[in-house]
């Protein structure tokens, strides 16, 4: 365990197992509608989760990335910025947003609204983590890996000032590292 981690919340093994389960749910749901979703990973945090998830989705899927932000340091600033938009049209295409964590929900709400305005036939969300205790907007993921308490989580894509993303598990950052 990394020296800055207070405790491990979700192990690498648990993440892999849950990605296998989520992939089966996603495949079943989209195949029942005879659709193939475009997976849209939200940079940078979703990259490890997306990489693990797609290994287990037994469909001919495509994926792209968007870079959006609403955080400075440890707090959501409430102003969602699109730093990198999609390179292709989503008109008439079902989109599955891939997120590392749903916290306040502001970023996700804005991205869903944006993709709907661009003509996506449907916008669903799969998130590795959900922190409902911090939600300030009414939004839910369609697929959730794990619900986590209101602690500062890092690892498996989640960061503090761009550090710790490469940890193979989700852990809680020691308070002294960010206070």
C-alpha cells in the first residue's frame, strides 16, 4: 500500500470482478435493444476503468474521449469546462458515458445535457464509484461499480493534483496529504 493511503476501499481484484459483472449487464441491456453503444470516457480519471471494462464487453463497441473539468484541488467549482470534445458525431447513436466517480453530479449532468443536444439517441452512465452523500444535482448512474463514503478517494484513475492515478486499487488519501 502507498505511504499516502490511509486504507484500501476497493481492491484490484474487486474492481476486475465488478467490471466483468458490469460488462455482462451492459451487453445484455444493449443487445436487448439491438444497439451498440459508443462508450465515451471522461478524461483523465476514467481511463483505467474504461480499459478494464472494455476487456469484458463482448460486443463490437467503439469508444472516444472527452476532457471535461469542474474541480480545482479537492473541491468542485461548479463551472463545467469542455477542454476536449468528441471528434465524431453522436447524432442518432446511443452513448454510454464512462466515469471514474460521481460526486456532486454537476459534471455528469452537463455532459449528458451536451450529448443530448448533439443528438445522441440515448445517454446512459457507467461509473466505477458513486458518492451519493456529496450529490448536489439529481442524477444517477445506470451502472455503478461501488458506492463509497464521503472520503477523499484516489487510485485507479482518481487523483489528487494529478498524483495517485496509477494505483491499482481505490484508497483513501491520508488527511495530511491535502489539508
